[in-house]
């Protein structure tokens, strides 16, 4: 429930008093509130005490995880301490501003996080030349803007004089960023007209004009750094800090660079004549740093690894680097949720005019989120051998948008610019889209009844990248909304609509609220509303809803800041909605675009974020393919973070992590390959696990793969039982059969004979066999443990007439004509079966030592360390060893599962062969050996990033 101004004052007073309490309970909150209201008796009549108690309980139950940081301190001088922070007014007023909205735990976490980042930059008062470059990785929609706003406040306090924020590719995103910095840093609304400037945000906390920062850009759509500003703007070192919020546009950055060189530079490089700024320290914040900032051109290197200094980087990268290169004292911090492209930047790339590339050589920070954050791990759950663990009942499958051929229907997967979507359904749109709009109407209605009627409420429709097609979709959706308004507001033929909405309320919303309340009682209250209450509010709710097209050509915009009573909007768009732009109060998403680029998909996930008081009202309507890809991404991203944690604990540098990620086999799907020439990927599987989760289903392939399995086991002879193990004080029974010390040639032959599906991006059997062959030349992966895991099905399979194993059940997630997919094949316990008890314990210790308590990455409560070692730690110990434990990079682990064909295809019967699937756990290795994978741009675009 929204609090009135008096209640806000009471809340802040009580929250400040609670900071000294070791434990916060409802009784203590009530006690402190009584103290406040006894001191300020005039506040009591306007105060709903129960609403304040509910809000403070919610805040007290919110906790913040631990950030992780990889650093390189070469040339760095530690400088940030408590004495240095004395009298920092920009940060103090921002902190107080945040405390109005956030719990003290979150604000304390923000303080700690921004201290870490700033401390790894250089002291702006340090003389001489210095250059620090870092990358901050946050979860999608998790508060990265709030983090860099806090960093900017502290940097200005510390003495950074010129602060440039690179704010996306579009005017509306730049404007949105400017508005947030107006509120969080400047303290006033920026405008070219003096009379239109008003005190906002932090300016209401500390109005002193003596600390008011200067600005060179404003919040209007056309408020970027322009020719007029460049002509008249002048800066001297005595003045207060200057803020520039500019978009990543070639003309804008050229203008800014020229202004720096002509109006700010005070020196020259004696060797090159390059104009230099030596008297003002620079901080560049690069928002969405993986977009446009990365040089996607191939830089040449000589035989000694030295870069070609004449290389011409791509425009945004070139100009960003030239701006940095114009200052002798500078810091660059990129912010992103998808860091893959940034980590692929060559750490040695350098050119004469631009200086070094934007590789985060000083640090990479992994931000945690608070426990109220809703990210991929909460929405989709985590893969396990039993399916998905966790996950919220918010995702609805869309399968009526196109025909089976994917070339016809309302919105076929592949369509061209100018396409006109049409449907034979009643309103000319698919039934799923109609239902999603109905769901949004109910969400707006229910939020009104929950006291959130003045809050923003948004719906996202993202079905095409073509603006002309977006325009048609906008018109169709607007026509349906108008049809609803006539019936709900004017009561024309309204009975059928009321019935339609009531069915959706009863069949979906009531049960979803009940389920999520049981899962997250601190986020979602029990339902206390009746249908009659909901029906009475429908007309007011829908009368506020607007439909807008948000793209490069539409004149409409999302003017959240100008809406006093909260904007209620259905936003139809493409790329503008796909990256960076925040949809305030996002409740419902209808999402069809099927890019398979990791970073593109993650950035399009605008439904992640914070949903206070309305999580249960959120819905994501999307295709089964995209659900599968998001689940896959959630798992891959978590493993990368686990790898990052391990490297943090061992004191690795950003360079070492970059080398690790650059050869990651499942990150073939990244923006580093958005180029128009043939690609040669050099992949390493060392320290990775791979598993067949996308499986062929035609009988010939099943027979062929079973024959490859039978040939392997025939060569290996009689197996032994997997031995029992002592795991953390409890006995773990062996579950299957195994062969030890198997020569690599047998594994290579099996993989050469086994057929993987061509669409299985994680597992390519021929690629794996080539990699193992290459590793044996380095005397690694020469000795294998091959195990067949026992399942729980009644049906058996005989092996070498000496042993039998029961088939394994893995529930199909998606089934198509030629394949079916499962969630997870490997069990974490199985991946450890070749490790003895000491090695297993060492892997558990490694996992716990590196564990970061980040609620965005897992379910559970604060303070519960892992009870099992994770995959990266197991593979690290196997390959590298630990204290008193010898590493064995020569040992590989091949796990084979014979899956039951039951439920996969209607044509299967009792004679259908088992479906042979496998997983491989590769030990860590220092060899650097890779395997070459060729892919041309035609295949690339068809498979991962097709045009729509």
C-alpha cells in the first residue's frame, strides 16, 4: 500500500531508530513507532500504523548478498578509507534519498559495493598519469543504475571533475538515464530554460547551491550534447563537477571529443602532439557496456602477440577510447548484465590514436542482489536431474502465433519488414495475446485495490524488430483495448467480457497468488479480495490504460516522470524495449522474438527485477523454445558466476578470467560473433561439463547410438560396481557400473560413432572427440573413468551379458518432430564419483570458501552454505588438486545414462531401444589446448540471430 507523506516521515524516523537493533520484530517496530508518534503527536491522525509496520517488516526481512571482485592492483595505490570519506555531501544526500524507498540493509549494501568499486579506481587527487578500467556485472534489472549513481556521487565527492555517462543507443534511454541522475546526483530537473528547472530528489535533502553540480545535457528527448552546448561550454578546475549524459552515437561522441580537445585540453603529448587534459580527472560510466562499446573488428597481432597500432576500431569503441586517451588521469567503469562481449575484448589490444582497448584490466565486480530481486533463477528455477527446481508459476506458453511451418499465421518466426499480421480469431489477434491484455487489465485493477493505484503499471509486447510491423501490432492491440473500454466503461454488451475476466481471475490469478504466497510470504500477501470488489474497479482501471508504440520512428514516449498518478501503458516495441530501457511497474510481457544470442535474450528479459506487492500479478507469455533457452541461460550464467567465485577466492586477475570465458564451449552464442565474415571459434572444454539435453528421437538414430554404446562396452569388457563413498560423514552408495583407466582412444571412438543433434549447441560429439584427441598430444585426458548410471525404471538393459542397469527417467520438456529436450542429465553427485573422499571434501571446502551469498542466484534463506561441492570446484580439484591432493589432468569422466523412451513419442513401444545419452566432466587444465570450430555467417544468422 502506498504511504502518504506523513506516513513516509514516520517510516523514515522509525527505520533510523531500528538500525541499532540487533533483531527487528513487529513488537520492537511498534514500540519505536509509539516513541515517534508520542514526540510528534500531530502525525498520529494521518498515520496508518499497520501499513507502516507491514512495510518495515518487509524491509527488515530483505537481505543483500555478497559481491565478488577480481582485481589487478598493478600500479594501483590504495587510498579509500573512512578519513577520506569525511564530509562527502553528494553521497550523504543520495544515501538519505535511497533510505526513503529502500531498507537499511540494501542501502548499507550499496554503500559497501560502491566503496569497493571506487576504491579500485584511482584517487582523483593522485598526480601523474594513471588509467584504471573495470567492469561491473549485475543481474538484469537489478539496480545497476542505482549502483552507478551512488558511484558517481562518491566519485564527485572524492574529486573527479568530469563525469561522462554513456547511456545507450537511443534518445529515450539517454533521457531516462538523465532523469534518474537529475534525481540522484544533480538534485534538480535539467532544462535549457532556467525557469523550468525545479528541485527534485537529492536536491530536496540538501539544497545548498554551493555543491550543485554542473550539467551539459538535459532530460528532454533532444537534450544530448549538441553543437550549441559545445560552442559555449567552458570548464575550469576550480568549478564543481560536470555531468555529461550522452548516447552512444558517433556524431555526439565526435562533438564531445572535439570540445574536450579544443576547450578543456591544457597540454600536449611532446612525442605525438596529441592534446591532453592533465588538470581534470575523468570518470566514464558505460551503461550497457557490452552494447556498441566493444570493437567487433578483428585486430591483427604479430608473431609476438603485439597489436597492429594502425588498426581502426569500430566507431563507438574508437571514440570512447579517444576520449579516455585525451586525459592523463582517467577511470572507466562499464556496467552490464551480460558481460560476455566485454570479456572477449583482447586484453592486449591497443592502437596509437586510441590507446588500450576497454578490457576491464583493473577489476571485474559481480554484484549480488537483494532477496526481493526476481531473476532468472527464481522465475525459471534451476536444472536438476528431476527437472527444474523452484520456478514461479508466472510463465504461460504461447503456441498460437504462427502455423507449424513457421512461415504463416499472425506472427511467423521469420517475416520481413512490411509484413501485416492477421488472425482469424475474433479480434484479429491470437487468443494468447488477447488473454495477456486481459491479464494486464486484471493486474492494474488488483494493484488499485492493493493501494497502488498511483504507481506505474506497464505491459511489454515484443514480437518483431520491424517498426512497420510494430505499428500494425500497436493498432490491433489498441483496437482490442478500445473494445474492452466500451464494454467495461460504457457497459455496452458487457456481460460476456465480465465473464471472460472472471474466468481468468478464478482459474489463474487466485491460484497463482496462493502458490506464490506459500513460496514467498514476505513478498506476497494472502488474497482477501472478492470478485465483486474486482468487478467494481475494472472500469476505472481500464480507462487509464494507453497503448503506445516505442521505437525509433514513433513519436510516443514513456513519460513516467511526468505522470503524477502513475502511467498505465501497453508498450509495443522492438530493440528500444530490448535493452536498457526500464519499463516501470512491468506486470505482463508478451514476448515472441526468438534470438538465441545469450546477451540479447538476457537483455530482452525486462520482466526480471523488483515487484514489491505485485509479484503474483506478473505474467510472461512466450514460446516453449524461448522458455527452454532462458532456462539454459539461467544455468550457464550461474555456472559462470560459480567459476568467477572460485577465481576470486584463489586471487585470479581479470585477465585470467577473460581467458577462461573466451574458450567456454557454451558461450558460442555471444555478441562477439555479430560480424559478417566466416568464423573460426577456438573452444576449450577444460574445466567444463557437457551433457546431451537435446536428443534425437528417430528410431534409426536411437539404434545407431545404442550400437555405439554396445561397441564401447564390448571393448571395455567386464565392469565393476561403482564403489560406495563417504561423503561428509554419510555413506553414499554406488549407483551403477564403471570401468577405470580406460584409454582415450575408446572414448574418442565412441564419440565419433555417436550422433548428436545438429541443433545441440552445447554438445557436438565430433567436436568433443577432436578436443580429446588434441589433449592427448599434451599427455592429458589419456585415462578415463566410464560409468553407466543406474536409474529407477523397471526396464533393464543387459551389458556384456555380465551386468544389467535399470533405465533412467528424464521427463521431456519439449518435443518436436526430430528431437526432444530434457532439463538436466547429470546429477552433481554422479560428477564426483571418480573422486575419493579426500578430493570430494577438498572440492566442498573450495565451494564453501568461494560461495557468495547472493539471493538472486538461489532459493533459500541467508546464511546457508552449500552442502555439496559444485561442478566447477569438482573439476578444478580433479585437474589441479589441492593441499596434499595430487591433480590429475589426465583423468576424464564419461557418464552414460540409458534413458527410458516412455512418453517421448506415441509410436514408441516396448521394443523401442533405450535412448543413449552422455555427460562428460573435464578436469581443469593449464595446457591451453583448444579445438577449432568453423561456422560461417549464414549458418550463424540462421541458427542464432535470424531476421524477423
